[in-house]
């Protein structure tokens, strides 16, 4: 038979993974086992093929699967007694931590729990006597599923294992649904960008997509007679008169500009106005 005292000391005072004495920072898994945080980090970082499988940490896949515990020191604990010569009684079950509500020592003789949301540790008696939906120490709200028994019995471990599997399945489904929603939103944006549907007019301009995929902009002008926007392809009377006037004005300007030079028809003289060859001078045009 296994010595009960030795079993309690091994479970409550030593790391379940490295078998070293528990020292801060101390973490606990979803099944209620106690570990040193550095041992868990080394276990997760070791990716070698020769890595020995550890049953106590096989369910830990990432650092998110463990919770760092907020423990309260026992004022009656005098520290490690390795230097004592043996003249005093050594209490091997002297607990380093206590319950902050009731004051029970965390030595394995009393059932202790921790809250998965915040990591605060209490005795089960404190949670039963002072019922609350908020943490007694930090005030974080919690539910019954968030209460995890530390180093519980086989029945407790089975219940915690079922809760852990349900929680992980729920998180996987939520991740898949989020991915599906993001992919659907991205596909809708792509289809709306590629669809050649009519767009809303802004400042009297409409964008029409051609067969080549280029967006051509058509400007709708307003006629002076009816006040309705003119359809592209039809020319109004007002627009035709304005174009005629602009052409005539340009012709007048060009004629005035040409008259400056001697090659223009207005600068040339007729035969009657021309002088004889005898009186021909250099100023003759």
C-alpha cells in the first residue's frame, strides 16, 4: 500500500511534471494538478523526437491550458528546514499557503479549489459557506464550471476532463464560425466590387462600366429650355448655337491676327494702285 502521507506530500508540495519542489510561479492545469511554470514552458518548447511522453502533462498543448495561481502565504510557515540540525520537530506537512477567507492550510488534508478566470485559490469550505458569484479576493465574476478542484479524486478528475473536452470543442467551433464569417464577408466585398451594376450618381456624373472592364464617366448637362438632363447622343438647340458662335468668334480672331502680316489679302494692292516700275521703291508691297 502507498503511504498516504508521502502521497499527499508528493501531490501538494512537488511539481507533477518535474518532481521538483513547488516554487513560484506555480500553475495548475484544467484537471487540478500543480506544476512549476518553468517546467511547463520547457516541456512545451521541447520538440525533439526523443521526447519522453509524460502522462501528467499530455493534455497540455499550450501555455493557455494552464492558469497561474494567486496564492496567499502562511504566516506560520518558517521556511525550508534543510539547515536545521535535528534538535526540533520537523513538520513535513507544514503548508506554505493558506486559504485567504477561512485560514485553512493548503497541505492536502482539506479540499482546495481555484478559479480558472482569475487564478485565486480558496478552500472548498469557504466557497460553500460564503456563496457568491464573484471572487472573494479580486471580484471577478465566475460560474460553477470555472471552479476547478486541486488534486481531486478520480471522480473529480473525470468530471473536470469532460468539462475540458467540452470547452475545447466549443472554442474550436467558435473559431471555425469566425473564419467562415470573415471568408463570407470577404467574398461579398469581392463580388460587389466586380459586379457591373449601376452606381449612384454623384454631382451629376454616372460611371458606366464598359465591356473591356474600364469605368467610363458620362457627364449629364442641363438644357436651358426644359431644365431636364440631356441624354448622351442627342444634341440640343442651345448647344448647337453656342458651338456656332464659338466657331465664328474664333474665325474673327484669326482674321484679325492674320491682317497684321503683309501676306494677308487686306495688305495687298490692286494693279491700279500699284505704281510704275520707274517709281518702284523698297516700300512697295
